[in-house]
């Protein structure tokens, strides 16, 4: 068995415990969001194996761009391939909200925040499994021991959190409705591109490996600050004695 799978199991368990524990802690030990962590698990595979390849193939054929060109492809096509991932992923991560029980939880901005965070974490967990599968298909990595994949684990831990924040932004926009739906999607899209920027620049050999490793931390710090502002903007709903849900708000509102 490829050793990446052992690290994938460790990464999955740690990510689930860490980010699931964060939900449990900051929502005041509320458990109603946990089942949402199951809904996004297959969506990364669907996006990467079905939707994205189909879209790229259709566009490439329509523009008469031969497959397999790599960096030799036209600049506009390379840019399209960079843009398509956030466009598809940020949309597919909220597909579980089509389920009535999931959407019913989105009753306020604070519940929208945690529903979105849980769905994003779920997508990130599934993505970690998908990437491990992709790595296992490359025989170059067969001889490496499981502990050689610590870089994979660190990246996936941070990426799970990033997906959670991005999806939280979009779900809050969906809960607010009207133009905020578009604002939420565009904000998630822009931040996703910001998150991917160091990797894209390194792949195009625009930055050195050292600068690439350093610059990876910047988008995650920005996302952490954004999420903390959103979290502090509202408290988790409490139930009064009559069973009605009361939402307590701070001076600021969730943006």
C-alpha cells in the first residue's frame, strides 16, 4: 500500500478533531453542525474528476487547443485553467444546502457562519483524501516512507481551514440574500485566488522555492483574521425557556 495513505489517515483524523473541535468549542458545545461534515466529502473528487476536466476539455476543443501542452498552451488558456478551479469549487461546496434539513439550519448569520465553515471543512477533508489518491498513482513516491509526507499533512490542515472560511463567507451571503449572494460568492472567489497565488506563481517559476514557502503563510493569516472578525461579530444562538431561538449580536454585524 502506498505510504501516502497512512499519512492521509493521520491528516484526516487530526483535521477532523482540530476543526470539528473548533466548531464545538466556539459554538458553545453545539452538536447540530457535525453531520454537515459528511456532506462535502465526495465533492472534491466530483469537481476534479468530472466537472473540471469536462469544462477544460470542452473549452480546449472549442478553441482548438491541443491537450497536453502544459505551460506551452496559450496564455489565455492557462489563465482559464487557473480561474476555473475556484469558480467550480466555491459553487459546489454549497450544493449540500439544496437539502432541506441543511438549509433549515441557516436561520441566522451566526448559524450560516458555522454551517458554511462545516461544509468547507468537509470539502477540505474530501480533498485531502483525493490528493492522497492522486499522489498514490505516481510511482515516484512509492519508495517514500509515510513520515516523508509531513508537508502534505501541514498543507491539508491549513487548506481545510481555508475552505471552511471561504464557504462560511458564501453561506453568510446566501443567508442575507439579494446582492449579498453575489458579494459572498465574489469574495470567496477572490480570496480563493489569493490563496492559490503563491502556488501559481511558483508553478510558472515567477518566484523561488524559498519565497514560495514563506508566501504560503500570508493568505492563511488573512483568512484567519477575516474569520475571527466574523466569529466575534455574533454569538451562537441560545434557547430561551419557551424554546424560541434568540440571537445575540455584538455592535458589529457579520460581513
